[in-house]
C-alpha cells in the first residue's frame, strides 16, 4: 500500500526567509506523481507544485521548489522569500500513474511570522 | 470562470439519518472525485465518477454512494450516518484526457457534523 508521511506537524518561518517541508512516501511503483497542496482556512485545496516521477529534474513554480529524491522516496518542498499569505496547511500527496486514488499525508501547518 | 462549487457549505445531521452533498465541477471538466477529510488529517479518496459511472472506489463502505449527471455534476450520498462520518467532504474535478497528469481542482468542501 502506498503511504505518505509528513513528519512535521507544525513549522514556523520568518517573513522573507526560506522554509523546507518534509515528505516521504512508500511505494513499489515506478510510475507515479507527487504533489504539494496548500489548504488555507478557506478550506479549498490549492495545487502548489507537481512532480512526475520519471523526471529527474526538480519541479519549480516561482518561489516554490521541490527536492525529489526518488531512491530515498523523499519529496520536500522549499518555500523561498516566505510571505504572510503562505500561511496554511500543506499536504504532500502521491498518485500512481493511471490510478485515481490520491494519497495524502497528515499535513504540516505553516505559520509565517511578520 | 467558476471553479468547483459545493453545497451545502455546512450541515448538521443526527445518527442514522441520510445526507446528500452536491458538486458542480470546474467548467470544461468531466470527471469528479470525492474525498473525506477528518479533522486533523489529510483527505481520503472515496470514489471517482466519469461518464456517469463509478470508475474507482476507495476503502469506504456501501453506505457511501454517488451519482454523476449528464452535465457532469455529482452527488455524494451517505446513509445510516455514524458519528465517525463527521468530516469535511471535498469534491475535486479533472479532465479525463489529462488523467495521466491527474491534476485535480478542489472545491471548498461541505462540513458535515453528525450528532
């Protein structure tokens, strides 16, 4: 069974600083996708970044980047130049290729201090 | 461009009752997935609908059922409610032809409280 583990229930960062959120996953599959979703108090899950497992290059979206280590089954999210609007729950998620069951971790609550 | 809309936003039911939650997918999307998010946890996959049929189901009992209409909107029905069914129910839509990329657009959810 595929599982996703987020070992940091809470993280805090100073505005304009950089923070890294950790995620590990367990799978025997070779083709899959990994995601980071942000869930603000409004409850709507917002896609932050997506990584295809077959791509060695780490995905980047503006201030958000990932460190994808396939052999170690690790998928961390780095947020640079943190902003107050980045404060939210962040969920790491895994989905097997050609499968519709997205598996989520328990989430990391990120606080941004002004 | 409207995103995914869900109704109702909040509702309270008692044990044993039945509930129906509704979802309208993002314009242009044809696939709808439902997730249950218990307090303090990540979402769990309930099932996905495409072409008005349940295509895949997660580890949820038959008390959870759904429907997809010709306009791609969907309903989630839960019968014989248990206290443990209290959760945020999230609807997510996607476009089938991009299923390999599995990019989901989520709604803001329906908060169900079972007393």
